[in-house]
C-alpha cells in the first residue's frame, strides 16, 4: 500500500527530508533500526491476481481474486498515521512488470510486495523478496524475517501510535500468514478467520474493512456492519461447498494432495485441504481460476496454482521448498517456502503465443510439479 502527499507551496523545503523515527524490530529479528519518512505516502499492498480496475474516490483500485488479510491490516496501520493515503491493490507480477512504475516515486510506500526502484519505503517479509546485499536501494527498506508484514508495520508505527487495540488481531494475522496455526484453530469459528475469508472476495469490501480497522473498530463490530453481515452468511455457505469439492476432488500422490477448482468460480487456501487430508499429505497444490480468462474478466481470472506445506503436520516448516515449484515455469511466481503461488503456463517447446490455454496445460504443469516433488520425497524417505 502507498501513501502520497507532496508538500504544498507554503510548506518549507525542509519537509521533504526523511527522518529516522523508530528502532522497533520483529521478535527474533537481527536487523537494527527502521527508518520512516515524515511525509504522507501513497500505499500499495499485496494481493494476488488482479482481475479488474476502477476509480474509487479518485483512487485506482485493482480488483483481486485473493485479497490478503495481512496486506489489509498493514494498510490500516499505516493509514492511521498517514490519513490521506491513496490505496492501490496490486500483485507481485504486475508490480515487477513495470505497469505501475509511473505511479511509484519517493512518495510511494510498497507494503507486502517486492521492492521496486524509486519507492520511498518498502515493507515486506516474503523470503522470495528478500533484498540482495548488493541491491542499490534508493529509499528505505524494512524487510524482516517476520510472520507478517502487519507485524513489521505494527512494530514501526507503535512508536508513534497507540495500536494496542490490534494486539489480538495481529496474533491471528501472524498465525495465518506464517502457517503457524493449529488445525483446531483453523477449524474454529474465530471471527478473524471469517474476516479474512470475506476480504478475499472483493477489493471494494477489502477497502471498506481497511477503513473500519483504520477507524478503530474491532473485528466483532466489523462483522456486524450492515454491508458485511450478508457477506458473512454467504461465505459460510461457500465454505461448506468448498469442503464438499475437496472431499470429492482431492487426489493424493506421494503425499502431495491436489485439488483442482478450475471453473468452479471459487477458491480455497491450502489450510482447508491439508485439514481434510490430515497426516496423509505433507503439502498440497490448489488449482483455481478459469481457462481463457484474463484479468479484465472479473469475477473470472486466469488459471493459477497455489502451494502449501501441511503446517498442521510440519509445524517448523515443510520438507521441500515449494517456491521451486512456483518458479518452475512462472518467473513471477514465488512467496514463502511453505506458501507460494504462480500462474499456469503453456510449457510446450514450440508454444504459440496465439494458442489459448487448455486443460492439458494444467495437466502438463501438474505432472512436472509432481515429478519434482516425488523425486524429493524419495530422497526424504
């Protein structure tokens, strides 16, 4: 997320200067001080696979298929400090492609996304986005091996703001984003989990929830909001349908659970799959999206894959770095070793740019991922 507010002509040039504000760090981090600019910034925060865009109160918002609770909470924290923030939802591939470069300058903060040149502030915790030591960083880098980007934003901004009302919410965001959540916790009726599921549906709703969190409303109060209550009811019905699809469609090959949601118009994270597979799987692959769809075909979106370690079984990390699968065919794929994603690619050697993707392409991607995984399993066993 990015916040932007250039000083007016009546403000002295001194206001352009960046000041050192904090020295908070995440638990277990070996990094030192954090640096925060004293201007307002426009904030970009991470979601996956944008499928549409529109103007909302003068702000360009990207519609997404899987808006991230971590990004929304981090954005709400930063918005409490920078009140005039403009919000743009995006995803790593679009950012890396340069499509947003004209919007990024020293007044831009990028949160829960990879670093992009010219930005003023970058807050992130994804291992695949860890900056190289030789990277020439023009702005301020706040990368930490943290359970969530929200935790980094919290540690930085809590020196300036009273954020204690978010303490319990942050505990759940950390659990969910890091995979450090128990099966019993995931299958519970905890309101934070339902809030995250609602956020995943629509960036307009995500923006609305961000504003409510910015204004200090609790999760319980947000779920009673007139615009949120009907969504909660529908989401609970959809979750029941998701579990039915998983029960009917799940295959387990060499302890790798696979569920194909392509064409169903819904998606699931890996927790639902590994919770049902139990001790029979070490990781899972989730296929979702729609063949032939583009990002402009909302609510449809391009067919993609997500990879998850069975964190209920492997509480300290999985037996294989799943980013190797995510990056096998998609250079923009990535995330964490235990939770990552990519888009399905046409991988035939003589591929034609004019050919549309088909179900065989999904199978081709899956077969290679299964081969890579199976070779690793043999070594592990």
